[in-house]
């Protein structure tokens, strides 16, 4: 074998060895990154689901745990995709101040959140159509659940994930990706806490699109959260969502062809009811009763009332139903007829909502 051939073989071998070393280094770093993912959020972040949603590149991971709340944020350097996760032991809500689980809202911006459905108690919310959405899933833990928080057995968990992917929410084939990390985290959190609970379908095949302000209909055609509510002078349209076991339900009653609302109705169950009551307890200004300490009553806002219902399926947490009136001119006081109508629609809304959730008949003003 001549010298030139020996040199070629040697250089080829070195190049191959270098490539293998580089690949090995990449795989080692990739494995280290996945181990960091596996430790995030107290070990409750689903690595496979995160990878499926955010991709195979290196991910930045930040995590924090304490006081019954685990939070973590994962972001991809390449395309800016990210997920911010919070896992809350709902027994901590309202203790030592109001700990907010950052639950997805009902009327976030111009869009109403919709039920996740498919066996999950949760809502899917978005402020805009810019590729960012928040999913909140609530789990009720049956007696016999093992782990404790602050010396108490865990009663429930709330998993909230804000996902930003930069893709349009209009595409129904892409929307389930916005929910996947939440369902995977909920499954791991239930196992970590020893939470005996019911989990929904995984993976989700479809997710509804949050309802925009243009999506109103005649009140007489309402078949979801506004179903059965009677019309009134100046109240002829409805914006609603399906009623599919969501822990937060919303109905908006409109007064004109633009879909502007005159009355808003909300039903809060489980962790959402806990959060609402804790908020009223924290922000108390007078000795007047509030949803934090009375089964029914009138709120400080003119033409606003609340009622409640016992809900054994939500760990005994009473559901809260609220109606609020919006003056078309901002400061006009409600008439006696408008106050009576507010109480009527609250009763109808609460009765249907409580029945759909397996709760007792509600108590309303």
C-alpha cells in the first residue's frame, strides 16, 4: 500500500470518528435537554407531548415549585414556539391570600372560551387569532387520593397551559396541538399527586374555536349556554357556547344587530367557583354578603345578582352563578323591570347549568 493511499484511509477514518463524536455530543446534549424537561414542573411535564408540539430542537426550560403551585416555561429557540404551564393544588386557593391558578377566562378579550369536552372538565380560550391560546383543565380528586398539601389531602388540581405556536387557530387540524401539553400534564399530575380522578380522551381529535363577538344569533335559536332564556324588550340576541361539562360557562344577551351585550351570565364550578369566592373574600369592602359567604344575594353592581348550588361531583364545592347588567349608556340605573328580568334569567340559566353538571337545584334571589 503506497503512502498516498494510507493517508486517504487515515483522513477518512479521522473524519468519520469526528462525525461520530459530534453526533454523540449532540445526542448527549439532546438527552440532557430532555432530562431537564423531565424535571420541570416537579417532574409533571410530559416530555413526549412537549416534543411533539414544540419540536426536536433544543428547548429553554425554566421551572419553579412551591406553596402548592408548580410552574414552568418551555420555549424553542428556532421559531419562538413556547408553552407556559401551571399546576395548582386547588386546596391552596384562598389560603394565606388569594393564590390564582391563572385559569382561562370566560370572556377573554373579544372571544368566549369553549369547552374542551371529550371527557375533560376544561376550557379553551384565546384573546386573538395570533397563534396563542390557553387551556385549563380541572381535576376533582376522590377520597383516597394520597398526596397532601399543607397537611390536607388533595381535593383537586387545576392545570393551565398557555401555548404559543404562531399558527392560525382557524385550522381545526392544528388546534389539538394547543391542548396536547395540557392533557399530558394533567395525566402526569394526577399520577404524581395520587389523585383518583377521571381523565378525558387522549389524544384529542378536535377542539372547538373560541366564539368571536360576531358570532351572535337570535335568542330564540339558542341551544347551548343561553338555551331557554326568555327574550325581553331590547334583549333579542345571544352569544353562547356549547354546554359540555366545562367548569366555566358563559352566556351574553344582546340588544341589537351588532351583538353588543346587555346582560352577562356565568356559571363557575369546582376550581373556578373556589377562585371566584376567594376573590370576593380578598376584596371585601363592606360587611355586605358576597358569594364567598352567602348562597344567594345582590352584588354591588346595579342589576347584578348571584346564586349557588351544591355540586357533589365537584368535591362538594358549591357552584356559583352570576348575572350582570351592562347599561347601554354607561351610568343609567336599572329599572325595576330590568332587575326583575336579571333575576329571572339568572334562575333559568342556573337551573339548566346545574342540572347539566349533576348539581342540586340552585338557590337564587
